[in-house]
C-alpha cells in the first residue's frame, strides 16, 4: 500500500539494507517499529519492500520528527539489534520531498 502523504514539502527517510541469515525476531521487531512510528508526532506514513535488498521509506513532517524518532528508546534498541544481528550492511538517507505526483 502506498503512503498517503500530504502536499510537499515533507521529508523521506530511505533505509536500505542487506540482511544476514539470522531471522529470529526480525519480523516481530519490524512490525513493532511500524506500530511505534505511527504513534510518533510528525510521522506521515511508510512503504517497504524486501527481496535481496530491503528498502523502507518513511515519511515525516520535519527534521525534528526524524531526530526524535531516531532517538526513541525502543528504536535505539532495534537499531542496535540490526547492527549486531540482522544486517550485513545498511544505509540511511534523508531527503526533502519537494514534489510528488501519481495516480
């Protein structure tokens, strides 16, 4: 499902990753992070896909909302587990969305 984002400008956090072979707890944690993000001020939505390369794009009202999400205690725990267990590599990119269109 596509995120229903507002009229720009807003921000996108693009998280790309390559997983390890360890799957224990990953799905539950991914679901929890989406549930938790949805409760955060400034969260606008998210889209995700995973095959060999995983991509999750979350949309945020402003940079402060992104900063607060990054520092959330449960999210910090998930980040540590990702680095220690679930990801071979990952990259986070933050972009300002100035235009969007679709049908």
